[in-house]
């Protein structure tokens, strides 16, 4: 099986290295594609590289798409029509209509379509899910999700499209629920439009969730707080740590951090081999896009 990675930017390079590691271990073969040949120089001695997407597409069985968001739909559509299996980075597309079109197209072609909701593969998130479902926190009142870092303004992209997909998906993975209503406020400070900070509150059936999204603070956070009647948990989603607060005490739970990019890649390979998509299916990705649109409409 040959898997191709298209888009060798900062994230695509990390993805490419993990697939090349799997190639070294004999799992797969790999090809890379980017229209900017300078991004391929470091990899040319390790694997086949292309600057033409059409030639690249003819020489792979599956694709991991790491290009800018606005290119996701067209490249994925072309790949699916060609009968290729596809894994797209989040957000799946820039509108829900296109997302559901890709879901339908993958079904028609009988190929795997997945979305890069990578935190589903993190041991710390799986542990949080286990704790939530076992009642460890008691009755959960609400979640606080904080996704922040300092980032320059990006043309035609706002902070909600960039940062909401992961925390929104994490909550679905842990609780099995989607929000039915959003209220919030967003604002741009360094430009006239395209929000750079947003505060959202989402209503779920049995709890609510607060989302703090910001490109303005230099403090990088990827945290989830689970506030319950018995205990409260503070989860560091990237560093994969859990601190529990119970009464006046606090303590850490053991979690073995894992390589989520590798886990996601192995899951993609297994899904292709078995014909069964789990954990990060296309319909989940489309639902996230649909809800992002609703969240943006709620902003004042």
C-alpha cells in the first residue's frame, strides 16, 4: 500500500516523518507532494516526491491531505472520484455543504474517508472518556475548554474555524453528545474582520461547555476542565496529564503519553485494510463543520 501526503508545510512535515517511519518499519510505502519543490528537498533521498498533484494521485492508493483549509474540498473530491482513500486534516471543509458532499461521494465510491481529529487517539483523552463514563467525576455540571496561543492574523481565516474543531470533537468523543445551541462573542482587534478571539457557551442535553479560543495571548493552552459533583479534573490535552481536585486535595493520575500522529496513521492503514472506519469517520468531521457554522452565527 502506498500512502501519499500532500501539503508539506509545518504540520505536513510532521505527518510525513511519521509515515516515513512506518515505511522504514515495512508497513507501507510513501510518496510526498507539494507545489513548492523547496519543501520536498529534505525528503527526496527518502521517498518519491512530486510537485504535480495529478501525477502524484496516479501513484498512490491513499492520501493524507495537509494543505490549507480552502483546498481540502477540491483535492479530496478529486481523490475520491479516482477511488483513493482519504484522510483530511481538520476542519474537513470550509462549509457543511461540501463536507456532506464528500461523505456521500466516499460512500458511492466505497472508499475510506476520515478526518484528522487527532485527539481521539491521545491516551489522555481516552482516559478522560473512561473516567467520565464510569461516573468518576459524579454528575458533570460543565466543561471548560481553553484553546489559545499567539498567532498572526491569517487572511480569510478566523479563530473559530482554526481552534474550535478539536475541543468540540473531544467533547463528542468523551460524552457521545453534540451541542444543540451556542451563544457567544467574538472580536477582531488587529484587523477589521475575521475574529481573533471568541468566547462561546454551548448547551448540551445534560451539561454545558465553555470554549475560550484566542490567537492573542502568548500563553499556549490546550486544556479541558471537567467540573463534577464528586471531583474536578484538569486535563492537559497535548502534554497528556490529568490533575484531579477532590475536596481540598489534588493529585495526578497516571497516563502514558503516546504518539497521536502515529496512532492516527496506523488507524487509517487498518481502516483501509479492513474496510471499516472508526474513531474519526467522515460523518463526524462533517458534523463538526456544521456546528462550527452554527457557532459562528451565534457570535455577537
